[in-house]
C-alpha cells in the first residue's frame, strides 16, 4: 500500500527563497513535463518563453504548429489568412496580457483533410514577478467529442425506433410477464 505523508498547504516563502533559482526553474520544468496537457508560458509580447514536453511534441508533430516553439509569437497566427478561431484566441490572449481579462477558455476544432480533432484551451493571467504573463494549457478532446456524437446518434436512433413502433411496443421481464 502506498502512503504519502506531507502537508496540503503551499511551500513556505522562506523555503522557496532559500533555494537556488536554477533549481527552482528545473523543478518547475520537471513538474510541467510530467503533464499530458500541453502547457506554454507566454511573456508580455505573446512569445512562448517556456513550455513542457507535451507542447514541444505537438509543435514538432505538425507543420502548422511549428510556429509554437519557444521564442515564437503565439499571438501571430501561422499562415497568410488565419481563421476566426485562431483570431479570437489571439485576441483573448492579448486581453489577458493587457490585464483587461483574467482568463479564457474555449473548445475548438482543428480538422485536417484526413483527421477530425478537437481541443480545449485554457489561459490564465500570471501577475507575479518576471516576464511571464499568461499560462496556456491545451488538451485534445477528440475522443470526448466523438463519444458525445455517438451518444446523440444512439439516442436519436432509439427515439426513431420507438416512434416508429407506435402502439406495438411492449416490455417483458425475465419471467416472461
């Protein structure tokens, strides 16, 4: 049996201050790298200044996402004509950076000719020291969207069968009554 002992509260400021900044950065990066969620930290100009392995893998996986590597400006959509979704996400991130908005969340499609993908994106303003201003997290939710569509299709099918049977529908229990 696994047992964990510790506190549920935060780490004391004295303990954090006593640590080497490089150690703190490395610990933070290792923590982010453990997450399956794609996470990036943007500075006040919208440039990606830190990201986790999942974000890096996403950026390397597709040519369209290649512009999301560290040092790139996430607010400048890739391609000559950005779609409305990309433009609205960029606008919301600009509002977060400027301080007129604290957070943003959306779900959006990212369909390729041979794939149907959906993503959930969340962004939160960071008010602390340093150049970081926004933390962006993104999850693929394609399986959830497909399950929702399958459930709706099954409900519609069951409703159509029941409606088509009219008065001829009856139920029988295990004893045949």
